[in-house]
C-alpha cells in the first residue's frame, strides 16, 4: 500500500515534496487549514502533514482535535523546528498529533519517521477489528498467503478447514464441478445403447447441460491457473507506459462485460483521461493491469442493482493519476451500508466476504475466485507500487443522504529521463 498524504501548503512543506516523490508517496496540497475536514469527508488519507507555524491560534487546536476524534485512522504529522519545540510538545502530549518531522529536513530522518508512522498505522488497522477468537485463523491465512511463498509449499498441506470451506463453495455450489458431476451421472443413467449400431444415444438437453457445465468447470480451472501465476510472482513491475494505455483497456473490458451488465440492465460510464498526464509514465504490465480492471469492474457490477450506473473517472492530482470506480452502496446482511470503515482494510484479506451470498450468474466472467479477487488486485497493485483503497463516499448528486462505494487506484506519475543518443 502506498501512503496518501494531505499537506497544508507552505514554503516549508514544499521542501518536503521531493522526498515524498522519492519514496513514491502520493499527496494532495491544500491552501487553508479549514479545508482539511472537507477533504477528509471525500477522500481517504493516511497522513496529514502540517507546518507548525500555521497552528498558532485556538481554532487550529480545535480543528486538530476534531480530526483526531473523527478520523482516528489518519495520522497528523507536524513539520517543526527548534523555535517551536514547546508548541510541538503540547500537540503531541494532547494526542492532537502523532509525530513530527524536524526542519531543516534530513532525508533519512524524514523517511524513517514516515515509515515508522505507517507501520504503526498498518498495525493498528490490522488489529482493530479482529476479535481474539479469530486471531489464530487470521494469522494462519496470512501465513499461507504470504506472497513470498508458493502455495505449493509443503507447509500449506495442512490448510485450514475454513479455507477448504471457501474452496468447497466455489467448486461445488452452482455451476461447475458439482453440477458437472451430476450431469455426467445423468448422462450415464439416461443414455440408451443402440446394440445394432454399437453407440449410445444421448438426448440433446443432457448434452447441452453437459457442455455448459464443462465450460464452467474449465473456466474455474483457468481462473485457478491465473490466480496461481499472480500469487507466485513477487517481482516489482519495472516496465513503464504512458497512462493513456489505460483507457482502451477499460473500454475493452467494459465491452467484454456487456453480457454481465445486461443481467441487471446496468451501464458503465468512462470519463476521458486528463491531457496533463500524457507526458508522464506509470509502471505498467498489460496482462496484470487487464486482470485488475476486469476484477474491479466485475466487482462493481455484482454489488450493484437493477439499472445502476457504474462510473470510471480519471483525475490528475499532484504527483499521481487517480482512478475512481464508483457504484451505489446498499445495505449488507449485518445492517451496514456498502463498505463500512471497519472493513476497509479487511476487504483485501484472503477469503473475506461482507456477504455470504455467492451469485453464480457472473462465474464465467471471473478470473479470480475462492474469495481472492480483491486480494489479488491489491497484490498486482503492490507490484506496480500503486495504492488501492475502497470505501464509502456521499452521493452528492441526489441530495438524499445515499452512499456510493468508491474504489480508488493511485498510480504515481513520473517523467522518464531521456537517454542521450
């Protein structure tokens, strides 16, 4: 995961930007302190970076306390110097800020502070919503799906009963192997042997059913092969392309998913790429990016309802290209709406499902199964050193207090140096 920062613009924080670019952090700059809460309502940030000299009045203290209370999973980092130690210590003591960076900046100290803060945040998010009774299974699943190990490792022969349960759901419920076995049984029992011509007569409906479920089972094994290839690959993507390569992939995958969209009369609307990104590069592997785009579009389709529209919107913000995939949010089985904050991190974990209902209608379009879809999306994005998050946002178009689910991908942008010819 790549950290995303909200920065209060100043001469001091501007000198921090080259270091953030070097470590591939994405960031968004704002001009006024009172803009922070507005941005936090509409976007997820890991850090808020504030210069201490802009936090002198009582209103500043009130804003920081409001942020700490309302957005406890966003850490406030202060930029300070030797003239402001007392004020900095006061903010830290009151827990209005998590840590500080000293100016003038030392690159390694800045990187160490940010890395330490990010590790703390990740640990907090991991442990926040996992009950003690679930700890053993959670740790086992993480161990099994450590991307530095192959799933063929001997250690994985003792795979837990819960994982077997997930595979059983995917393999034997609905179309696929389970139904294929039933159809073969019917085929054997219902086929009539023609003794005169020495062949079996099979009714067309049985053969059609056999063919349909053979295709479903083959698709399932193909998805297992694709998933295995993604899991086993640990290499960071080094190849680069212009971001304009993304648009035709979204368009092609939307066309491929037309049949899936037709099941509930849905539509995908895709914006244009900003012209300002055309001179930049992103890390880019065509095959893996295609896997990712299909999965996130299909995920939005599955969790939307009749007649819904799904939006794909591109933004150029500071040093990154942001892609938002937005679909309406609906009530879950537990009464929550869309992606509750407590699930925003867990939803990328293996086998995690908000809903226990498996819709077999979309099985033939899926590349990743067994509850691994978003897990493998995150794995691919990590290989691209790109951040992916999913969360609820307010639907500001309808003015009826409804929510949307927003999956956001942030590709760090860079300009390749021209080689001397």
